[in-house]
C-alpha cells in the first residue's frame, strides 16, 4: 500500500472512532482503539516505537517515541487537546525527517468534527 492509501484507511478509522467515542478522552484511549482497528483489518503497525536520533554521527538511544507507525510508512501523532499548537506540526515534521518517512497524520480527537482535527504533514512526498 502507498502512503496515500494508508492515509485514506486511517482517516476513515479516525472518523469511525470519533463517531463512536466522541471527544474528550485521553490520548491513550484513542491510541488503543486505533491499534485495535488496525489489527482487525490486518494492517501492520508499531506502537510507541522508540526512535534513535543521530547527532554528530553519534546515535542517541532514544530521541522520541512515535505514537503509531503504520506499515513503516505513516506516523500517527495523537492528541486530545483544546487546540493544536504550531509546535505539534513542527514536532511531527521533525519525526518524519528523523525517520525519513514521507507522511504523518496529526489527529486531535478533542474536536466537535474530527475532520477539523486531522492534519496531514508531508516530508518529500
């Protein structure tokens, strides 16, 4: 599957989850349900994957933990906040650059309409 095909599946998944659970839950709840949904349809993912950061050719043991990496192609960064801040966008773009992945989805479940809470971030896509 391509990044865009995965993204379509994920957006549909986010819509279904938000319709069923609504806004206001902890990020960990949404993460658990997303992983459950991915597992149901047989899409490979890694949850809370530690990512090594290289600096001056030195590998730092842990640079960050990605919420979910889908099929080694798309990073999902989950939020449940009043409003996304510019730093959230920059954070995901940095994650994409460090991992050399091309697509990330920043999703804030704490919104009335989930379409308003999904942001697509690209890195050389």
